[in-house]
């Protein structure tokens, strides 16, 4: 029996504590998870999470939360979003976007006025049936896995809100429409494009998709992955820390209250406290006497601030 030669020992990459929010312009053909793992590797970060899936076809605003910021990622998940999309009329695909197999092609005889006349029907509260090619689960199985097996299961319609839907451009020759959309969480732009196409009688799919806004964050604030890679190669992982936004940046629309040194101490032990000029109800951002963010509180019935999410390392 031949003796097996030992391979080179695998060196475990050292991870470090990193706290804050990075605004990434997600690259084309990356899943949100793949983009997160690449950036986490560049930072050498212990803990990180993204704030909602973007399809591989999509680019744009993807806030990444590191360390203590992951405690507050839910607030970005639930925030309104903004998109610009190019929809191809006359062609339907299996996935609702340009990556899917073409299912049908129909002639398009439309004008810009036809589209502008239709769009008001899709503003406000609308019902959407989630696509089979989505991360939603049925009996523990992601729908996209079932779809790849050729299976289709019943999906319950969901109510979403389209705050604004505007036609930016319409190319008659190419049968392409560029739309600007601001919508609630859980809105599927692929489904919106398909539904618009069906109402027009020609079908449609998403050819391009850019997320332009997520909560308070806009595309112009975002950083390209190539820029992060170059900076890390030239100056090391710690140089990336300067690009991070404070943990509470995503919570700027919550009222702010500052606690005294004594109150902050007890609050961080999980005890409700009182503070002057606190709101009468609702969630709020809480800072200590030094102006450091220490968590989210909620006004209880007796007017005290009860801790809901704490940062213990502040």
C-alpha cells in the first residue's frame, strides 16, 4: 500500500470584528449571497449579512451589514425600494427575465400612449402572484428548485404597493420600455413586467434591472466591487473600514433620544428607563451621553423606553 503524502496544511483565514454598513453596487451575474461572501472575504470580517435578494441579472443598491449592524438589517429588508428596468415586450420567458428559456413570442403593435394609458392600473396597492423562480419556500423547498425540476405549485397572491411607476423611454422599433419604479418590500419587478405585458396582449420580460434605492440609500452612494478589490490589494483589509457607514445609518427616520450615563448603563442591562423629551410612542434610536448609538428602544405604556435591540460594545 502506497503511503499517502500529507498535503499542504490549510491555513484558516483570520477573521476580525467589523461593524458598519457598506453600500455595494452589486455586479451583474452575482447572486446577493455571492457578492456578500466576496466582500466579507475582502474585509476579513467575522460576521456579515445582506439586506434582501437581488437577482443575478440585477445590479445596484445592496446594503451589506457587518457585525453589530446585522442586528438591524431587518429594517432595511422592510424598507421601500426603487428600480429602473428595461422590459422587452413581445417575448415571455420561463423566469420572467432575460436568463430564462423563451416560451412565446408575439407581435407588438403599441405606441407610447398605449403604455402610458395602462400604467395607472399598476400604481397603488396591487396583487402579485410570486414567480416560481424565486427564493420563497413551499414545504421547506425554495420555489426555484421546484421550478428547475419542472414543477409548478400554487402560490398565494400578495398585496404590494407601487408608490410610483413612470415610463422613462419607449423604443417602438425594439419594443422596449424603460420604467422607473418605487415600491414596497416584496415587490417582484419580473412579475410586474409580465403582468404589464399580459395586459398589453403581447407578453414581456425584464431585460435589465437596476435597484436605484433601498430605504435611505441611493445608487450614487454605492461602491463598485472592483474598487474594493483594488483598495484591499493595495492597502489591506483594514483600509476598507473607512468605507463603512455607522451602524444606525439605516435608522435615520427613527426619532433620536439621548440617555444620561446612568440611564444608559441600566438600559444596556435590559431595564426600561425614562428620558426627557422622549416621544409618546413608537420605536426610536438611542444614544448614550457621549452620542454613541447603543440600540433601538420602544416607548412602553408607562412612558419608559424599553430596550429592543442593543449594541453592547458601544
